[in-house]
């Protein structure tokens, strides 16, 4: 399942909140508790974007989670353990938790809490807080993961090529394979490469296929 972890703090949100229409109690007041609660879950309730408290730092379900950027190591590891078999994405900024803290299986982007689209936080907040009829959390997640405003898939493609530049790995156990395989337009090329990779004993037997797959995946971005 997909999980998106957004590392943030109330101060940085409050510097941007006038840019977005949100419920004061169900979003702003909740955001102000993030240093205490450590994790808040994004949800949509009656056409309104809301943040929910989580008991015992449980992130077992698919979803978008706002995580306090100064969360300590043991609690961060507790969260990451709950993502071990998932397709996990993270957005970090200059403070607190960084890419190096998140392990090898999380696809990480680094941005800033400002109004620039290419710094990721602004378009993410815009997607999550702008609710239209019929919107679901799953649809919001798809818009974030599979969007040219974000580079999650580009990061996954780059990491996949690095992961499988060496032979004889169990391809299905790698998050990068699962992430790319779940995208409909990538499914067949990924399956075809997997067959080639799993029947190859040496790098030379499949490396040309990997290069072609990389080109195809990058050209297939929306």
C-alpha cells in the first residue's frame, strides 16, 4: 500500500496558511498540535480537508501522514517499521528529519515550505486542501505520486536502475519495483524486464534491457 510522509512543523505551516482555505478547528488547530501528537493523518470529511489524531503512532493504513520534523529516532524508526512492506514516499525540508534518516526503501524528495511549486510543499498543500465533489484520499495520493509537479516517480526510476545494475537480486522484494509496477502504463514493461532479469545470470545478459527500460519509463512520464 502507498504511504506519504510529510515532515513539517506548525511554524512553517502557519507562514503559509493564508494561501489556503482550511477549517480552523479541523486543520489549523490540529496542525498546531503536531509537536505534541507527532503524527497527524490526512482525511476528507464531508467535503473538508481534515487532520486526525493517531493513537500510539499507528500508521498501518494507506494514507498521507504529517509527521513532526523533530521526531526522535526511536519513534521515527517505529513509523518506518510500519512501512516496511509498503510503497513509502517522504517529503522533507531543511529542518529535522532528512533523507539519510529514512533508509533505503523510502522514495524521498527535499523541498521548502514556501510558495514555489518546485519546492513541493506548496503544491502538496494545494492538492490536499482543495476539495472537489467526489474527491477521495486515494485520488489525492495518486495526484501527488503521479504528477509532474513532483519527482517521486523520477526518483523511483533512478533508484530502480541503481538497484538492478547488479544481477541476482529478488526483484519483487524491492520497493522500487513495486512502486513502478503499480503504475498502469509501466506495468507491462516492468513485468517484461523482470522476466529478463530473473533469467539472467550476469549483468551483461540484461543491461541493455535495463537501459531501454529506463528510457521508456522516463519518456512515459505524464
